[in-house]
């Protein structure tokens, strides 16, 4: 049976954790009228950022009717859904809570230990209700494809954004780089439509709609403009899949015409794009593609950082934002205190920027990167011998010294 615990940040030290999610969009006219009557100060305009992971998710305006506190966002308590997931997920989500507690982030956690419905692999009703109410969440790994597909469709998570950048202190032959990879999540090879034609013959259907391709193209160019990105590269195989990839490519070309004076646009075959990431990563900026291609590029770029699971990201939806780093559940490591918390912590940084807690985000990001830069504390997956708890303790000590 799903257990939901609601904790205030002031009590998080007793449970060893803290974390926070996102508020909504698409506010109604009635809500706007109500806000005016309450003389609520206008929201600050979104700040632009050039570096990763300081870039904020591109989303529609927040739903003001859900906010009850006034004044500085840093003084408000934001409610966030946290999904522990499976395998090493619970200990990683505990690490997020502990670090954000040390940073004194004003978050009210809605913690979900069980992620599946009692009698199926569906997303539990409690999680769906919580995400609909809070509009922002962070999650640990869940390996069930059915579960992942359902939550994407329930919340229309049409894109996934990965922010991959070099971490000083981690040995890498690729040097300094800062790449954003945006991929479709609803269509393409990951549409999830498969069937058996006849015994011994199986078929999967790659879906590409004009509406879906135009939606992600619009998001990508708006994202690049907001975050001062100068170049967008679309990876495709339209030379082979002329209709599906061709449709995706045409949508990108149409949107590029609207930004011709602001953003450079280029087209590359997928294999050529991957070679460019590996050979000249500094020349890459924003990479976009359909579902499977983008997944391949995300894993490669994560490996260039040190290990794929440390690349932070989030799923995009007008109904809310869910942050995660797409790492594996690693059941063999569960309970052994050996998982790397870097990816979840950097995903939490993105979440804090998303809800306008930029000062707290700066503190956490600097603490995480500082441990890599100034110490030899490393988990085994990146060549060290430290435990997950030791890495988390080092990050918390830096935060406590700052406070």
C-alpha cells in the first residue's frame, strides 16, 4: 500500500532528506482576476542564463492561483512530489532531501515510497494526484517501460531536456563542453506501437505527426532564444526515412525561418552528429532529434561527463515538470551505499532554478562541483572508493559552511 508522507523542511533532518518540484501553468482568467483582487505583486521576468545547469526549463506561466505566499520566492514554501523509485532510487532521493535540507531550501515534500498501483504496473493513483496538484516533481529510477509510457501520456510529456557539461575534477579526454540535448518523447521510434504480423514476423510503427513535430520545434527554438543559445543542430535520417524523419526535419526548418537572425540552424545525419559530439564537443550547442536518436546522444554525452547517470534533465509538459537523470535502478547496488548521487543532485539544481530559487540552486551546484574540484571524494562508478553517504556528507559540509 502506498505510503505518503508530508514533511516540512524544518523536520527533514530527522529523516535525512529534502527535495522539491514545480508549479503549474495555463492559469485561467478567473484565477488572474482573483490574484489582482489580492494585490499580489507581479512575477519577476525569467532570467536568461548561458551556462548549464543554470538554465531553467522552458515552461508556460505559473498558475498563480496555487500560490498562497507573497513576496520573495525564496521565502515561500514550495510543495514538491518526490518519487523514490526502485533499486538505488530511495537512497538517492534521500540524498537529495539531505542536501537541500543543508541548503535550507523552503520545500514541503510529498514523498511517495510506492510508485506502482497495487495490482498492476500502472502509475499509482496517489502519484498522479500529487503531480497534478503540485505541478513539479523529482523521481528516482523506474525501469518499467509501461510505467514510464503511462506517466508520459498522462502528463503529455512531449520532450526531455538533458544538460550535459564538463565537471572539473572528473578525468575526461573531451575537455570543457556544454551541450543541451532535447528529444521527442511522444513520437518516433518510442511511440510504443508494436504487433506481430504473422508468426515469426514482428513490426514496430514509427509515428511522426505534423502537430507533434511542430510542437517540439517551437519549444526547441524558444528554449534556445531564452537561454542565449546560438546554434541548433537537428540529427535525423531523412535520407532513409523520408516521410517520418522528413516530417520532423520540415518542422524544424519552418521554425528556423522565424529565428534566422538570432539562431544558427544546421542539419546533420545522426551518425555525423554523434561523431561531431565526440570529436569537437565545444562546437556543439543545442542538439535536437526524435526519440531514439536523442536517447543515444544523451547516453553518449553523459558518458563524456564521466558516467551516463550524472547528466541531469527533466520532462517537459504544460501540466508540470518532472526532474530526473534517467539513471538505471542498479538493483545490485541497492542498500550498499555505493550509488552516485551527482545526477539527482544536479537535477535538483535544475528544479530549484525552475521554481525561481536561484540562490539555493547556486549554493547546491557550487557545493557539488566543489567536491569534485577540490577533493578526491568519488564514488566507485567514477573511479573512487567513497560511499554515497560520504559524498553527500562532503556536499552538506560545504553548504553548512556557506550558511
